[in-house]
């Protein structure tokens, strides 16, 4: 064997000493690669300082979360050209139509066309916005809280450009339809609300004749379409966010244990869809009724667990499970899992926005569970100011009324007088908006898309373990 000269040996050793750390670093980068959403907004990774491509992300077009940015809106000017929507490039990997397929038996309201009376003359530069809420009836407390939040937005943004038309839906579809007819007769150019699904569908049918846009607060995704945008807290972003994070953290056998019904079905479909993006499948599927008297038998069958033994370390076929229920039902399921030695250290619970409930901190079996929701720190300023003004805490949905009214105000202020102030190409933008509940934007299917944080349930309340993104990704294809 021919021996290399000593100087060449030293050179090769020196070269290897330089190259090996680089190879190890690259291998490590592959194990912690950023995870992405089919809905195309960026999620934070462990590499917080990683640079972003300027062409891929952009800050929200409008941000009204703090006093400083609210004042900044006074000089903000936005103009969208008539072809702006056509120029947008949207991510083609959105949630499939199969996932979004409405459940069978969904009622439909036909469009109501009639001769409208001439609306009252508006002041120059003024737009008219209707706010449809249940101000009377069994949901009046919710309606009043949302009304007060909307009034806060008007005050915060010092709006002289918006004429507000509050209308009482009485919490019924018929009441909502009559309220919408009155609002349109009075010249409403935008309808905010109502809250409940059937009321939204009734209002959409009324507004369709005049093509008046409706920004509804419902969580029923089937209510979206044509002129109606759904702003409620939808499960799609929540499920995709928590699943992507769990996969990023090394979970590979994610199961589903959820209730019968439409909500459980859509969460399971979205879970399946999201896992497919990672070339994975749902590890196991189980269904139950929250009122099931023998729930522990259902849990035992799902876990394939023997009778519990003290100190036993069972091996389960899943390492995590999505449980889309909240409140007492969630606590009961968590207790049953813990009873069969499937606590958070062995089977991690993953949840949706239904877990956005501070009272869950009192359930020890849920400590360590993860869920996706808006960052509570973003709402703190709003909630503190609401308490200061109205001497009570706001209802959870009040932030939707604030954000939608703020959106209506800033679009009215920045309207240049050409076209409709709430034209589709002004509502549907890739960069979106930043509100009390974080960044959001309306997709081309009229569903809201949100940038969410991942939170962990602790004895001191929910704790953010992965912050919400501060910008949406632009589609690159």
C-alpha cells in the first residue's frame, strides 16, 4: 500500500475536521425542518431568527391591535385596483372540497328579490354599516357585549366615515331576515353579523339581491358563499395548526377520539387531510357520545387497554390523540384516559379552539395537553379596556365584533371614492389584516383563515408554547 506524505495526511484530517461539523449541522437541520400549512401561512419554528424571503411573506395590510397602530391608521391609505383579485396568486393546496362538503340535510334559503325603497342620502364620504345581533331574547347578553365591542372599535378609530345601523335579530332566522331588510332599506353597504347559522343563511338570501357583502360571526362553514364571508372561529386552521406542530415535535401515531355529529366529522376529515400532507394516516379513530353513560368502556376499547394496574406502563398504538370536545365532556374523557394509564406523558391530548377555556386549568389530567387558538396576550388589552368601560368581562365572541367593525372603519377611511368600499378585492387580500385575535384573511372560498398559537394547559392556565405567526405567506406557485 502506498503511503501518503505526512503533509497530505494532515491536510485530509484538517479537511474532515471542517466538514464533519457541517454535515452534522445539516443533518440536524433536516430533523427540525420548518413545518407548513396547506393554508399557506408560516408557523414559527425552533429557529426563531431564520430569515424570511421578502417575496414570500408580507405584514398585514392593516393592524389595529394597539393604540400606536390605531393612530397609525389615520394616515394609512390603501387602494386596490379593479384587477387586484385576478393578480393574486393563491396557494392551490387549500382544504379540499370533500373536506368542506356540507352535511346532508343542510337547509337553503332562496334569494329574495324585491323593489327596494330609495335609501336615505348619506353624508359625503360616509358609508353605512349594519350590525345584526341578538339584542333581545335568550342571547341578549351576547348581543349586547358584541354591540359594546363594536362601539369600542368606532371610538378607538375615531371614525367619522361610518354610519352604524344596529339591528336586533332577536336570535331567530325570521328576526335576522327582517333586520337585514330594514338595514338594506336604510342604505347599508355592509352587513356585520348575525351570529347563528340559520340566521346567517336567511340574511345571505336577502343580501344576495343587492350583492351587499355580509361578514358573519357563525362557525358554520357551509354558510359561506357568493357575498357572505364567515369570520367565526373555524376548526380547519386549528386542526391543521396543532397537527403540524405535533408532527414537528416528533409525534407519528396521531389518533382521533371525537363525538358523533358534524363537528366531529369535519375535525376528523381535516385531521386526515393534514396528516396526508406529511404522508401519514390517522393512527386510530374512535367515536363517542358526550352523554355516554358507560364512557369508560368506550375508552378502554379505543385504547385496547386491559384492566388498569397500579404503576403499569402500557404500550398504546397511538402516541397522541385529537379530542374535539370541550368543557365537562373533555374533562371526563381525560379522566378516563388517565384511568387506563394513558395520561399526557404516554398519550398527548391535542385540541381545538373549544379548549380556549381558562377553567380547564383546574383539571390535572389535562395538564400538558396542547391546543391551537388565538394568542390570549393579544386580547388582554382589549379585555382590560372593555372591563374599564363596561364594568364586566366581554363575551368571548365580542372580539369578532371589534375586529369586523375595525375592518369596516379602516376600509371606509381608505376608500378613494371609486367602486364599492367593501368590494371583494378589498376584503380578500393575501396579506390579510391584524386584529384582536391575531392575523386573519378571507380566502377565495369566503372562509376566514387565521394565524394561531399553540398553547399548553397548565395549572396556571393556558401557556403559549409556540407563538402565532405575524404574517401570512404569499403563494409561490
